[in-house]
């Protein structure tokens, strides 16, 4: 039971941390392409989640099979060319 609580707490902490990155990117004007709240990409395998939030209207939410972290991926567009 304790192990399950610790694992869930770790997963929640990682997801909350990545949401902080996503919020900071959105506030800075960086367009976000994809948010993975659980897992790192392993090829093109990903479970798309049907999440729609006003703060992130055109974002693809995914869970990937390599559960060892998470990520927020920006769009490759004119914003990257300005940097």
C-alpha cells in the first residue's frame, strides 16, 4: 500500500512539474504542440488523451509507454526562427 502511494505521489509530482513548464511557456507566448504528463516518447507510440483546456486550446495531450518522465514540446514555427 505504501509503495502504491509513493508511486502515485511521484507521478502526480512529475505531472504538476510539467504543467508548470507548460504554463510558463504559454505565458511567454511560446506555442505548445504536445504535453506528455507521463512518459517519454518511444518512437511514435502514444496514447492521445481527450483533454481540452482554455489555457491550452490546440495542444495534443499524450501518455507514452516509456514511463520515466514527461515533456512539453513547443511548435516548430516562426517563434523558433526569431530566437
